[in-house]
C-alpha cells in the first residue's frame, strides 16, 4: 500500500479529480496549502512597504491506494495537473504501514479498496 501525496496548482484541481475518477481511483483528501518551490519570487509594495511574496497557494491531494493502483494514480495526477510551467507541483509516493477502515474494521488492502 502507498500514500500518493501530490501538490498541484489550485486551478488544476477539477481536471485532476476528474482524471482520478476516470482511472477508478477513489478516496481522495484535498487540502488548501501554501508553499514555495521553483517559482520566481514576486516583490509587491503594500502600504509603502516592499514585501517579498514567497508562498504560493497550492492544493494538496492525499490518496491511499493498494500497489496495483499506484502507477495509474500517479499518471492521472501528472497528466491532469501538468501545464508545462514552473510551479506545476510534485507527486510523492510513500509507503503505508497499516490502514484500518473505522466503520468496518477492515484492514490494509481491504481498507483502501473502494466501497462497492
């Protein structure tokens, strides 16, 4: 089992969620975050003070999947989130040690399999 963690542009969220749905990937958690990667810093003047803007609005997706779904999850995110510009984001794939579905007590692979 893996946790696929992706940080993407907010304007690419809808397309990314649609791509995940089409790839039969379910169970996505979405968080609004701020961060800084390869984007160029901008300098703004606010009330007479020059401020260097370092953080950019991003969206973080978390998807727990069984091993057969890892590549299709990553491919769906990368394909839908890519604009070709600096700041498109990153995808991280992390191992998961254990998962328990609270409602049923199912564990591990059964817990990350979509409810049908």
